[in-house]
C-alpha cells in the first residue's frame, strides 16, 4: 500500500509539473491584434533566451501613422496640424489624421533625407491593417500658386549660390 501511495503521489506531481509547464507556455496579449512580425514555427523545440523578441502584435483599434517627410518640407510642419491620407489598399477613402510627433533624426532613402513624423487617425477605420502604405497630405496653410510651382527651384538656387559664391 505504501509503495502504491508513493507511485500515486509521484504521478500527481508529474501531472502538476506538466500543467505548470503548459500554463507557462501559453502566451496571451493584453489586447486583440494582428501578428505583424515573427514566426514561432521556426523556433519549435529550441530554447528561448530571456528577453528575446518572439513576435510583435499590432492592436486593431488604434494605429499610429508614420509619415516620411522630405527634409525640404519638414520646416512647414507643426504639431497638431491636420491632414488626410489615402492608402493603396483602400483607394478612394480619405482618412483624417493629426500630427503628434516630429522626430529630430532623419533617414536616407534614394539619396534624400526623410524625417519620421508620427500622426494618429482622427476616426477609426475597420479595414486598416498594419504595414499598409499610401500617401499623406498635411495642411500647412495657404500659399500662392506661383510659390507652390517655384519654391523648390528657388530654394535649390539659394543653396547653390551660397555654396558656389564667395
């Protein structure tokens, strides 16, 4: 009887250990979302280090819009300016947004400098998904038509003249 009781206790301990391992193996996000990066199927059976990023989840109800603004236009932007964007995946639907942050660092793409500007959508859109791309326009104020057509050339001439002339 004593041997049988010890075997029952050992089996109960193994069941408790297995249940504890299963409870720790289950990952639950604190919000509903979509997995935007990471593939756990590639990590099956491998040990995971503490702090290693397994995957990223984007929430479905609040998105952050990232605008890449050319350095020639960044001076016209200010916080809380409004704008609209249209995504190539949802053509014909304009989505209003507000500028929330202008980062002071730039990145180089195709030989030009772009600043990262963060904005938040004014109204939620159900069909929006992480990673979608499109075109955004920010309202910076009224300009004369001649200024719109020529300011790029005039700015280039100013820089060229400053560089070349003594």
